[in-house]
C-alpha cells in the first residue's frame, strides 16, 4: 500500500510543472514569434503574447518564403518531407515484418547467422556508409527523387528485432491450427500475425515517421533541385539567410509548420503507441 504524503505529492507536482514549462516555453516563444511582424521580433523586450499576424505569416511561409529566396515557400518542402517520412516508415515496417516472419517461421540454413548480420547493421548508421550509398543511388539515377530520399533508409534492424520478439511470443498452436485449416504461410501472415502485431506496428510507425521527418544529412546530400528540398533543409537555409536579413516571424512559422505533422501522428496514434511499447502478453 502506498502512503499518502502531501509534501511528496506537492513536490512531485512542482517538478512535473517545471518540466512542462521547460519543454513548452520554447514552443510558446516560437508560436508568439510566428504571430508578429518581422520588425517586432528585433525589438527589446521580445513579446510574450501572440500578435495579430498569424495568417499573414502563414501565407508568407507557405507561398513566398524569405524575401531573399526568390519567392520559394515551404509548402512543397512540407510535401516532400511528408512523402519521404511515409515511404520510410511504411517501407521499414513492411520489410521488417517480412524479415522477422522469415526468420521465425521458416527453417533454412544459416537462419540465425542472417539475423545477426541484420542486427549488426545497427553499428553502421547512414553517416558511416553515406559515400557508397550515394554512389549506388547516383548510378541508379535516383538523385532528386522520392525513391532516392527513402529507399536507402528503409532497412531497419531495430524493427526486425522487435517484430521477431513479438512473433516468438505467439503460441505455436495458432500456427498448427492455421495449417489444419489449410492456410498457407502468407494467409497465416496476413490473417493472424498482422492483426496481432497492430499495436507494435503503430508504435513503430510513430517512431519511424518522426525519424524520416527529421532527416537532414541524407536529403542535403542527394538533392540539388529546390523542388526536392525537405522542410528541415528549408529551416537550415532560412537560419543561414537570417544572418543578413533576419525575418524571424517567417522562420518561426516554418518551424511551427514543421512540428505539426509529427505532433498529429503522435496524438492520433497515442493509444496504440503506448500499447505497442508496453504490451507484453499476446
């Protein structure tokens, strides 16, 4: 039985509020800056309450961008980031599901050897293999394309390991029952394994979507056309341009827009995300 200690409860709530304030304060400052004109953000003291230029700044960020960037807004960048993140998340999940399914349910030579070879790739991030990966993508003609942005990043040892652990917890009786009913391997995969893994799929989708959305180095390397830039690249370019003509209202509005898709994914999939991380019994 847990004792009710008012002092400890008060201290815990104070610490939680401080933690929320530390996390929320930069977001609030970003939102406030996105609602004021550019001149106001260069004056002291900085505003702490929202202004009345939210929709004007939104239109500038989406359709025009900074004044020195030839009228290039971030609407296309947001689309590029969304497509890239969706392809990476869905591709990683699909390949990892099939890989884990083959490792767990098919008995073939060197099965565990291949599994550990996949697992060892955790020690080889994109930054380590970026030059040979770039050469392969360039030789295949996938520069400045959605396939070039996503395909080199869709293999995932972490997701394969997680789905393998999930499949190992599924009773063998289900497999035997499926065989008795005449279900083939793919029917067992689609009708039994996928529904029983939906919470884990949802949890991984959230993590992998944010991973793909936040990519910076790989898109920076393989894209040379402004039409294929991602929003993270756009923010970086705006920060570099801000050293000459600071337009913090547009920059903060762009950063605010860049936060919206990941936040929406987390909010809409919060229940499945928590279950996928905490559920242990099948």
